[in-house]
C-alpha cells in the first residue's frame, strides 16, 4: 500500500469529514445569501441585526454585504480544513470561527425579533456544532480520496 494513501479504516473518517464539511459550507453560504438578500432589499432588515432596525440604510446594506463576505470566507476556511494537511493558519481560523459561532448564537438568542431568535439561533447552533467537530477532527496527512467512478451502463 502507498504510504501516502489512507488505510481503509481511515477512509470512512475522511468521507465523513468531507460530508460534514459540505454541510457546513452550505449552511455558511445560505447565511451569506440571507445577508445579500437583506442588502438588496429582498428580505426585510428587521430580521437581522437584533431586530433593532426597521429601515434599510446605506450603512446597513454595506454591513450586510460585509457579513456575507465574511460568511463566504468562513465557508472557504472549512472547505480547506476538511482537506488533507490543512495549514496551521486554517486550523487556527477554524477554531476562531467555532468560538465566533457560539458568540453569534448568544447574540441571536438575545434578539428582539422572533425570526432571528428562533430560526437563526437554531442555524448558528448547528453551525457551531459542525464547526466544532471539524475543528477538533484530526489533521489528515493522506492524499485526498478520489471520487469513485460511476458506471452508467
């Protein structure tokens, strides 16, 4: 067996980590899409930012776009974290994001708006759990598993 290839007993862990990473990335991108939707005025601003704002101002548009960029960046961090041999920077960033997600959850729970309190809190709790599991997962030193060929005929 190639010493750089994962042994069969580790392949399930690699696939599981890759699948959890995919779920985490999708959740971050959905949250980014909500932020963009608020920034362009499709979704009302009062469901975000603690329910404190009723009018979408230029500064709130910019803040939502910045939040969307940050969420997309978080998705990239976890995409890289699930790959074999992530850099030390990526490993540390994954932990920073994990801690941020629990702080974000507490902020959502303190919101004045029911949607943010109930829906976004649940969303960020799931993200916190996913991020925590991925951040705590062992760093794989193996080559990436190639997708298996599918024979259609």
